[in-house]
């Protein structure tokens, strides 16, 4: 298919080959999360280095992310109310 472009300057040939490879490559990775399930509202909390280290250690001990650790108390209280 690229034979008709053999007499073109090298940079054009390289660009054409690159575009053909990029356009034919399959998408990889995780499928997108549905709009209603996305968590996209960040909350910034300032802590000291020592507090962060303690929080990260606790999260690692429990096997959860730092965000999940910080959300645990709120989510547990919310479950008790319902």
C-alpha cells in the first residue's frame, strides 16, 4: 500500500507510516466508567508530613487507598443513619 509513496521525501513517508500504525492500533486499557458512577469532585485537605505518613501507613495496613481511608468514617455514619 505504501509503494506509491516510495518517491516522497523520507519525512512524509515516515509520517504516513506512523499515521497508518496509530490509526489501526486498538484501544487498550480500562473501559470508561458510566457518567453516574464517576467520582470526580476532589476535596483538598492539608496535613503535616507526619500526619500524611501515619494516614498512608494506616491505609496500607487496611489495604485501602488513602482516599478510601479518609471516606470510611463518613460512609459508616451514613450507613448507620439509613
